[in-house]
């Protein structure tokens, strides 16, 4: 099972860069690393996905070291509206592929 | 496309009653997922379908829960009989390709908040 571990919560201030790290020690060779964001009373929403090195889109960057046992989601210059829960996903289990959500990191952005 | 559509948005029912949650996936998506979210257990995958066929139902908590996908545009999750511990937000999601494959994301609906009293 692709188990992920990430901090339970983080606080930040507006305008700061936020980095959330996820550990996935038993990630499989072919697995992609995916991050989702969930606002209160809404379903999770895809943020970014990567396999190795660095991926950047209009929302975030994803850094993945060579051993792929961890990944770091980077949110540049956060605002109050970035307050949400951020999930790092494992996707594999024996025999079938699944989106497996861990506990997530509850990010609170303060003014 | 309007996205994944779930109904109802809120459901309050009495213990012992049958509850049916409905989901319309995004057109063309071959994968459909049912999740349950509670404060205690977080987001749990209950079951998922590929091309209307259940692939993995290992997350279904017990026989009181059943899910069907009679066609590519409709799925139901039924609880019979319902119990207070079933109270949760139930999400439906759909995706074009299998989880974990590149350039694939799951699109979630707004969820159904179920309260069993």
C-alpha cells in the first residue's frame, strides 16, 4: 500500500511561500505523485502531479528528489483563500489502482 | 460540462430508513469513485467502477452498503438500513484514465451530506 505521511497542520501569513512535505517511502516505480486541495464544504480539487524533479503550474510547484521517497508542494505567496486541506496521494495498492487520501495537511493562512 | 453532479446535496433520514445517493459523472469519463468523509476517518474510498463495472469494493464498510452503475452516466450508492454512524459527506468523483497515470485527475462532485438520526 502506498502510504503517505504529511504534517497535520501548518500556519502561514499572507504573502509567504509555503512548503508542505509528504513522505511516501514505498512508492512504486511507476507511480505518479499527486496533490489535491480541499476547501470546506467542497470536494477535493487536483493541484499538481509529477514523477520526478520539478513540476510547475499556475498554482504551485512540486519538487521530487531523485529517490522519490518524498515530495514537497510549494505554494508561492499564499493568500487567505489558500486556507484549505492539502492531500498528498498514493495511488497504488496490490492489484488495483486507487486514489488513496491520507490525513492531509490543514493549512491556515493568517492576515 | 457541468462537472460531476451529485444529488441530493443534503439528506436527513431516520435510522433504519433506506438512503440512495446519486451521481452523474463527467461525460466520457470511464472511472467513477465513491468516497466517504468524516472527521474521524478522513476521506475513505468505498468503491470504484471502470466502464460501469465495479473494480474494487474493498472499502465498502458492510453489506448495508451497495453501489450500482447501470450506465455510463449514472451511479447510485444505497444504504439499507441506515444507521447514525453512517452520517458523513459522501463524494462521487470521475476520471478519464486510471489513478496514478500521467495527466490524470479525478474530478469531485460537491458531495452529499448525510445525517442519520
